[in-house]
């Protein structure tokens, strides 16, 4: 069984080398560096301390994953060959050192002994340089995985491994989407190294224009000042709702219940759809915020009552998405979009303990009637209860139309329930034609309504030009105006 001493070389200043690191350097065992590109290495050269490095691996391998895996496997091999190996890494072994992370994972599976000898992290001199107390909040992010780790606007962030302009450019694009182009950040170079350390403030848009970016570059992002910089995230939304619902909050917000604001959910959802239909991105941004407010508001009320909180909501939907996408998360092969939808529905029914086909129809929620009929018909069609083609659906519309005429003629306003029933059948049949045409009936009807309102507006404008009021016009006169605006 071999033993690997993992030793931190500190941020770069020789004075930051610990006694433990010096002891390992002079122990007589083989010294291996992850990289020779570190200021402290001058001390080894000046004192004739022998070493070898893995810098050559970076040239031979195609990506960092291959580099790190090779280093770990080679270290284990050398430890078995030499008995003891000293492995030196920049800074602190447990801060932004992927090879150490992989080594510790190996330790759980293989018969190797690993001893960590700490060193000063580059984080410490950065905090000194920018004057930040980490107790006030700090998040450290790998610049090579910034989209995976994500910045937090409600705390300070340090982004590491911004070692060239390519990485800086990708970081800039990511930060601009959150903070905006003008938000000021700090470039921190060679911290802890005497006469080489530099720190300066720039707006985000200048990040990839800096000529001083190198392998010892990090970025410090101050916490967002909510007074002067209006950037908020989901946590801020939840905090605001807590304040509004609190004792010193808003009387109206405190009085709301699950039932009192349920219509708001429907209203906001329809306003989102309207913004989409009108291709109005500014309105869509606003309406999505209003819809998100409903989710957050309900989650806060449920949290107050001890039912669930926003984390239960997000956990539930994430688990559902992962479970219903095995072709993405569990490597199940799916060829077509239709197969994805089929698998999604089958897993949904299974998860809800729906064991028969009628149950699938009944499980369609009480949506607006056009949407609900569309979904019910789709589920019936999924099990084979459907017309062979659209012409069967069209013939059904004709049949139901004649039955409506028959009932209207028979009843003459007497048996309204029979007319209502036949009109319902007609609408249901029309929805079936929509389904065959891949047309959402709710969207189609809304477009028809909007078209009617627009034409009505044009009719009113023309009537005003004629000096006539709608109420004074005959139906025939109105019909003439309608035909005029139909083609405009």
C-alpha cells in the first residue's frame, strides 16, 4: 500500500510556505508538482530541491478531465512503486484543486493512504486585498464551470481559474446576463506575491479586454447593493412576500387566502398566453413575473400553515422532470418526440396510480372547456378510440350541426336543456377537428375573438367618419361596414 502526501504550496509568496510543506520538500521522498508554473518554485530551484512536474500532461491530453485523471492514476502508481510520494499543489489542497478531489474519491474505493498538509489558500490574500469579511457571505466559483455553480447576487463571489481571455469572455457573457454590462467587479492578479500583486475595478463589459489576465487571475464580485442597484433573485422575491405577509406588512396581503387569489392564477396565466400570441416580449417578461408571484405567494401561505415551502415545490418539480425524462437522465434511448410524450404520459399515470383508461380521461383537470375537451379527446385517441382521419371528424361536425338545427326547430325556445346538450356536442366535435389539424382550440378561439374586436373597432371608426352612431344604424348598414373592413 502506497502513501501520498498532498501538500499546499500557498498562494505564491515563499514566506507563506508552512513548516509542514518545508518538511515534506526536504524529506528525501520523491517530490511531484501538479504544475511548475507557480512563484514558489523559485525557492526549490534556489535550494536545489529535486522535483518533477505534470506540466507535460497538459500538452498531451485533449481536455482537463483527461489531465486530472491521468495525474491521479500516475500518483497512485508511483506511490505503489516508491512507497511514499509528495504531491505539491498551489494554494490549499482543498481549495479549487480537482486532482485532490478525485484522489479523495479514489481513497474511498482503493487501498491507498492520503495525508493532507494544508497551505494558505489564494482566497485569503484576495479577501485581504478587497477588504471582505467572509462571515458576511462568500461564494467561490470555478470559472470553468460558472454556469453549473452559478453566482449569488445576495453575497460576494470569487471566481477562480480565469486564466486567459477565452475563459474571461465566457465569464463576462454569463455575468452580463445577471448583473448587466456596467456592474463593477474587481480583477485580482498574483495575490500574496510581493511586488506582483495588483487589483483594479472594471465594468463587466471590459473583462475580456484586460491584457493582464494570466494563470493567477481571479475575479471578485461584490454583493449587490439593493438600494443603488435594482437586481433581485428568487430569494429576494420570497423575502419580500414574507415582509408583506408579516405583522408590519400590508393588510391586504395578510388577509389573502388560497381561495381569494385563485382567480389571479388563471388571470395571470392567460395574460402570459396573450403576450405570447402578440409576440410582445416586454409584456411576456412582466407577465411571467406576475405568474411567478402567484407560485411564490401560495408557497409562502402554505409554509405559514405548515404544509410545504418553496423548496418542496422546486424539489417536487425537479424530481418529476428527472423521473419523466429517463432518456436524458438515465440514458434510455428515445428516437422521436412522440415517443417522449408517450413515455411522459405513461409514467405520469403510473405515478398517480391511474390503472384504467377511463381514469386517464377523468384525471384531466378542470381546465377551460375547450382545453379540457381537447385533452380528453387526445387521451381517448391514445388508446385507439379515434377517427381514421380528419374527414370522419368533419362529418361528425356536420351531423351535430344538423341535430342543433333540429332541436332549435323543435323546441322554439322551449326545451333549452336539449339545445344546450346539442350545442355542447357540436362544440366537442369542432374541437376534434382542431385536434386533427394540430390546432389548439383555445388559441384559435382567442384569435377569432381578437380578430372580431379589431374589425369591430374599424367598423366604429368608419361609422364615426360617416357621422353616425352604432345605435342609430340598422343591422343592414352595420353588415355593409363589416364586409368593408373584412378585407382590410
